[in-house]
C-alpha cells in the first residue's frame, strides 16, 4: 500500500529514531564506529544510497 502526495509516492516500512542529544558523549566516544557500520550494512542490504 503506497502513500502519495501531489508529485510523489512512497512506501515506508522502517522508521529510524536517532536521539543523540542527551547521549552525545556515549554515542560519539564509544559507539560511533559500531553505529556507522550497522547503518552502512543495513543500507547496503536494502539497496539504499
């Protein structure tokens, strides 16, 4: 089932919530490379550029 507006159609199957505001030190010091790798792998797997 596709949603549409005047000039676009889309099918949204995923909703990613990224909340670094209060977790900045933890995310950017400890988990940054892991998050980057995971997101790159997911995008490659789903064919997202």
